[in-house]
C-alpha cells in the first residue's frame, strides 16, 4: 500500500521492535488519544480534536501511500474512514497497559 514498495520481508525481531515502539508511543500519547475519542463522541460540542486528527491522518496517508490502491482509497473516503480511524485509536488506547505490547501484537497477527 506504500508509495515506495519494498519487497523485503520484515524479520520477527524488527516486527516486535516496531510493536514495542508503537505501544510505548501510545502510552506517551494517551491523553491526546483520549481527547480525540471524546471529541468524536461529542462532535457537536467539541469537534476540533477529531477534525484535526482526521485531517492530519488523511494528509499523511495521501503523502506516504499509493492512492491508486483500493484499500487506500477506502481510507481516504470520508463516508467510510471514521470507522477505521476509531478502530485505530481504540487499538492504540487499549495497548497503553503494561501488557499493551502483547495486546497489540495479538491484534496485528489476527489481521
């Protein structure tokens, strides 16, 4: 799905290192993640955090991914991307605990 496709397989150690890094960053960003989720739940009263997150995420996807891919097009579609964004945020929020690494690893391996 990326613009610069690399055909090399990722090693198990690299995969686990990326998961650990993501889990640690989620711990660091948890207050922001929580604010975004609350903004989504109360969009009429506080729409700013959700809108900023969504716009920035779409911008990053457009810059780094192959926008001709159907999966990427689905993420960029405003009618269907809210569900994917909420799922991503909830997954990050759930992996902030001490065993967050294991939760995130299990989630990613089940895809």
